[in-house]
């Protein structure tokens, strides 16, 4: 009776069978590393690249946005 009660308890509740979601696959970053650069220079170069990417994304958003001067 105990085994049937345990089985019914696990199989009778669909939400108990849902389980956990699988974690997303690891993201592989494609970074071109220059072996001739020091750690400090790599840090500065990464900062410059991030700032450039941010600047480009802001320019793209500004281009998509509406101009306030053109609205009457």
C-alpha cells in the first residue's frame, strides 16, 4: 500500500513532474587577443571597444527616433 501511495503521489500531480528548466548554453565570446599586449593594455582596449559599441548603438537609436523640432 505504501508503494502505491507514493507512486500515486508522484504520478498524480503533473506540476510535480515539470522539473527544472535547462540552463542556457554557454556563450562563446569571440575576442581577438593580442599576445603582445599587457593585461593593462588589454583592459584599456576593451574599454575603448565598449565605449565605441555604446556610441554606435546610441547613434542608431537616435536615427530611429523622432525629432522633436519636426513635430508641430
